[in-house]
């Protein structure tokens, strides 16, 4: 039976009508908490996947001094490992993006973790340069899958207003991998040897595969995704904004890869820091890169994101010049490592935000893959050129090459931003005419 109460100046209120409200509010709060928990778990999984996708190359860079001495490989061969890994990734990226669009992100990310574990196991057991190069080539496949799969997962599960922040966090996973290789794995290598440290990383990748399968929702049946491209055809050549971002990524990747590969060796051989402290330079770069990718991606909204790549590449030029100057003032290397993280490595995160903002339905995986292919091609080309300069002379010439690559990236990004702004203005004027 319903009871009513009356207060002065107010009509009678049915007590039974008021009792459900707290329950409804609590149910809404519980639903919001569950949604936030799912987003946090998704972000953590995607960040881990990005860290693992390039971990084998960060391991080779951070543990480079130990590998050079133990396996008897030259500085040029060390650079060649990066070329093989990213060359494979560049070749596989277009088809990898199409594969992700067909099979779904969970299957692709579980495969990424398991293939990474296999590549790390091969590195840990490598007797010389031959198996080392084969392991790095296998590691190109996880790189080809990483951005298409993680971007597709974000588009499927994250509200548009949150996608920039989640993208920045998951892109920071690449630098988390750099940090893991540069500090904990390098410290572990000092105690148990570099092979034991790499075996530990391989075990972590297997655990990540199981975690990914548990957290991510099931994929639709293979072949049930959207069309590969308008008209059902797949175009492996980037077009429009994707082409501009791919060329920007080519030059940006060339500079970043050289730094990732040779920074620790530079700190050990030229600055006299020792292997562990030199690997700390990579760790510092990684931490700065995490902060930079998260911060810049958060502010990369439509209208502003288009201008960021040019500015970030310009800042990266200054970082490369600081590395060149650090040959005469060693403390500058630490400042330069921070600047590389804040500016250079953040450019890739912003380019992925732009891809998702502008991707047509069914094209997110493929557009991400095409831009990534440019980035990986730069990673493949940069270190061998740097290695040749480092073999024939001081590291300074290599750092000046990196500065030139970042300058080219800034020029491409600036030209595209101007062109895009003019096109947008033209379209607006035509719409209002």
C-alpha cells in the first residue's frame, strides 16, 4: 500500500515513488564504473602490445654493446638488424592492415604477442649474426600488425571523445618498450647476462598473449568485416592525406631509428658512460616519449592536429643537434634524449590520431598500415646510413644526418598543413556560396 507525506507549501509526495531513485542512480554509476574499467583494461592491453611489437629492436639497441662484444658483430651489422626488421615490416604492412580488417583485432594482437615471443627466443639463442638477422626479420610481422590492430580496437570500443587520449596512451607503449629495454632488462643483463634477460622478455610476451585473449572481446567471424576499400578493392599505394603522412613518417622514422639503434653505443663508446649507464639514455628517451605521446595526442583535436607534425619535427631537429654537440659536452646527451622523446617520437602518435580522425569506414586498418609502412621504411633506411658514417668517422656526422632527416619531415608536414588548410577553406567557401 502506498503512503503519502505532506510538507508545508508542497503537494503530497508518494513515498514509494521516491525510493527507486537512489537505486537507479547507483545502477548508472555502476555501469559507468564498469565501462571505465573496460576502457582502462583495453588501454593497458593495447599499450603492452605496442611495447612488445618493437621490443626486439629496442633490446638490440640497448644491449648493443654487450652483443657486439659477445657475438663479434660489427657496428654496421648492428645497424643492419634494424634494416632487416623494419624492411620486413614495411613490406608486410599493407597486407597486414588488410588482414587485421578481415580477422579482427583480438586475433591479430594475440598473434603479435606470440610471434614476438618467438623472435625474442631466437635472439636469446642466436650463436651469431645469421640467426640474429632471421629473428629480427620475423619480428617485422608484429610491427606490421601493431598499429592497424590497436587502431581498429580503439575505433570499435572507445567513444570518439576519448580516442585521442587512448591513442596517445597506447602509442606510448612503444616508448614503454624502449624504457623496459633500457633500464630493467639492461640491469637484468648485468646480473644474468644478456641472453637470460632476453629469455625473460620472451616469457613476458607469452603471458601478454594470454592476457590479451582474456581482456579483448571476441572478434567477428573472419571475412565479416567492412569492405577493403571503396568498390571492394584494396589500393596498396597511399593517397591523399595518407600519402603525405606516409612520407612524413618515412623521414621521421629514419631519424628515430638511428637514435634508437646507436644512442646506447654512442654513450658507451664516445661518451664513456659504460654499458649500463649508456642504456639509461634509452630509458630516459622512453620515459620522455611516453609523456610526449600522451600529452600531444590529448591536444591533437581536429583543426590543431594538422599543425602539430611540423612543429614536432622542428623540435626534433634541435634534439639531433644537441646529440651532435654532446660529443663535446656529455651532459647534453641526457637533455637530447628527453627532447627526442618529447618531439620526435611523439610525431608518430599524432600521425595515428590524424589517420583515425580521417579514416573512411572499413579503411582504418589499411590506412594505419600504409602510414606505418612509410615509418618502417624510414626505420629500415636510416640506421645503415648512420652506421656507414659512424664506421668511417665520428658519431657527429651521423647526428647531423639525423637532423637533416627531421628537417625533411618538418618540410613535408608543413607543406601538407598549408595545402590542407587551403583545401578546407575552399570547401567551406563552396558550401556557403
